[in-house]
């Protein structure tokens, strides 16, 4: 793969990671007491033109 492709993919994935973390942290602040609680999380990635749908699931532990 080309350097331009790799850079554009890394830039996109960094944006996804940073903005997702910010959104989760804000939701937890608004929720209030999340200590000791676990939250199921799911991300669905689609890419137009590539017929791609990729799902990632996991658990996020509440903060104290």
C-alpha cells in the first residue's frame, strides 16, 4: 500500500479513536456515578464503495 494510503488511514483511525474517547468520557461525566459498572460497547465501521462492514465489541469499565 502507498504511503499516502497509510497516512490517510492512520489519520482517520486516530480521529475515530480520539473523538470516540471524548464522547465516552463526556457521557460518563453526564451519567455521574459509574464506578464498578461495566458498559457494553459496539462500533460499526462501514466504508462506502468497498462493501465493508466491520463490527468491534467490547466492555468499558466505569470510572471512580
